[in-house]
């Protein structure tokens, strides 16, 4: 525990700066940490500016504290509940198991048949070189 900040704590902070790799968040007058771009939200973040701007007040979880360097690793997404699965994913997974299994094997059967043809062609070519 450094000052009144400990790993695992969820605190409120203010975004003080944004870089392509993450956002700097002030926890108080003395402590500022970095929220890496991968810790901004659940899912992929292409441009951090789509999610944060300087002055935003955010909830962050303290992931790590490097006392020697005075660095604080923070996460916004760890302070939030993960999103629930979307309705479209639920509909896709509600297919009958037999139909789903049939569809998933179709591609492999085609590849299996092609593989047999390729092996046969390879053996034929091999024989032409031996003759």
C-alpha cells in the first residue's frame, strides 16, 4: 500500500492526458497512473479518443504499483462488469446440436476428400519420375 492506494482498490480518477498507448489518470493531487489502451474497455480499442477525453471522471482499479519508479497501472475495464453476451450470439448457439455438428463437419469432409485426391495425384507424379 502506497499512501492510501492499494492494489485491487477501485477508485475514482480524472483523465489528465491521452496518448496512443493509453490514458493518464490522476487519483489525487500526488498520484497519477496509466490506463493502458487494452485496459480501457472490454473488447478491442482502435482509437482511445473514441472512449476517453481529458477531463473525464472514471472508475479505475489499481492493477499494480511500482513503488521504486512511482508508477501505477490502472484499469477501467476491471472496474466494470463484463458485458453480457449479445442476443445474436444466443440465437446462433440455440441451433440444434445435430444441425450444428453437421455444418461444422462439412468443411472437414471436403478437405478430407481433397486430401485423398492430392495424395493420389502425388503418387501418380512420383511414378512418372521413377519411370
